[in-house]
């Protein structure tokens, strides 16, 4: 049974403010790419949509998505079919959400938006499973690109839904998950089959055998593997940490490198959401990163050194390191070259060429003497 909020709408917490800043910037890029590049037919869907507004009047993600689509008149003229599909299990949320979406264009009823502008906005009452999938079926979304946001308040969704989205053309998912939700039941006699459905197997139950300090990190690594196994060839996962130390795990899955690059551009832009930091679950040092124009690079330096240690002869090209950073860290490929220069100057790495960093084919070595 779903757990309903006591208050609707509720206060917006720092995690949500940071997520929505990411969503807004990504959608500003996503809609134009999809509408212009895929015959003007795309779908944005949410399985846990909420009321579309917070108690201080801040917009929810459904409103952000609709505003991003309608912001450019030239883009609206290219739309052949845009679907915005929203599901929530709380009737208070769906009623308020419908009103908030209508308020985006108060003089244009949503039915007119659908019939005259090919923008189909639907709000359905029900649980994410199976209501969202049924709505995707009924609206004709399959066979066209989609971005599915599963902001689950911690519990995530069955891996089967991820698998179906990954198999669809040019589709992506954004999932939030709180490891504490699953740690609470790990090792207990209670029924944990929901966890088996989320992770796609019972392997996650082995978390009970992990050291206490590493349980959450281990569980998040398992979930990343679940998203990859679902069919998303590129996965960006990172933690959002608020001032109290509370963390939320955000996972982005896509089948296209361009989507990964755009999402990384978004997350590294300066954010107005104060008090939130990032952390890369794969960073051995687990350093929290401030959201700023000049990001801290110590985690990337550690990860580059660890990567070099795994390569034959402890060497690889600059291009190899750029590819590693893009696909296996939270950093952008463009952030690699300055970091390699810094590492060279500090003695952490060396080059077998005299033309430092001028070519993607340069080979870098881990010096035996270590950092100076």
C-alpha cells in the first residue's frame, strides 16, 4: 500500500531543490534534441508525480517539464506529438497537479493544447505499477523517445519496467533511491521480495554481510549494475548530500553517449540550491564535492591513478583517460586534460613524450617514485 503525505502540498527539501535544478536544465536541452531529431514525437513521464507545487509555491517537476517544452515558440511549432504523462497514487496530488499544469497556460485548456498544439498532458490516479506502464501503452508512447522520471521517495521500481524503457528507442530514465529503505529490511524475517523485484535478483540481500560503514555504498553499486543490466549502456550515478548529511542516490540511465554528456554538463553547472553537495559512489576517498564552476578534482585524481594501476604496464593514452572519466566517474571528459596537467606537475604521473598533453595518443605512466 502506498504511504500518503500528511500534508499536500509539502515543504520542498534541499535534495528536491537540487534535483529540480538538474531536471530543469536537462529538459531545456532534452526537448529540443528530441523534438528536432526524432520527427517531433517524444514523451516525458513520471510515476510519482506529486502535486506539482510545494508549500511555498515552488514548481514541481511536472510543471517544470511542461514549461520547458512550451518556452520556445519555434520548438512548439515542430511538435508532432508530445506526451506528458503523470501518475500519482494520492487523489489530493492528482487533483492539485491538474490545476497546476493548467495554470502554465491559463487561457488554453489542456484539451485545446492536445488538439491544436499536439501536446497531450494526462494525469492519472494510481500506483506507478501498473498505471504508468498502462498510460504509456494507451497514449502510443512506445516506439518513440521517452524520458521516464521515477522519483520514488526512496524505494525505486521493479527492474522489469527499466528493462522495457531501455529497449525502447532513444529512451532514458532518472531514478532516485535511498539505500536506507532497503537496509531497514536486510537480514530481517520480513518479506523482502519487493527488493528482489527492484534489483532484479536476490543478490542485494548479501548487503547483510558487508561491513556496516560500507553497506549503503555496496547497495548502490548493486543498483547501478541493475540499471546497466536493464539495458542502459551509459549510467551516471551520484549522491546528493544535504547539510545534515542525509543522502539521496540519483541514477540516470541512457543508451546514447550524447545524453550522458548533456546530463554531466547540467550537473556541473553552478546551482542555486545551497547546502547540497555531490559525491561519486566510486570514489575511494568518498569526498563530497561542492557544486561550483571550478570543481574539486581530488576524487578524479584518485580515480585516474586507480585506473592507471589496472592498465597493462600502468600506461594509457590521454584519450583513454577521457573515456574512462566520461563513462566511469561523475566528471566530464573536458575536465580531464587540466587534471592530467596538474597531476604531471605534482609528480603523480609522467609522460613518455615531450609534447605534454598535445595529443590524445600520448601515453601516461604512474611514476615509481610517487607524488613529489
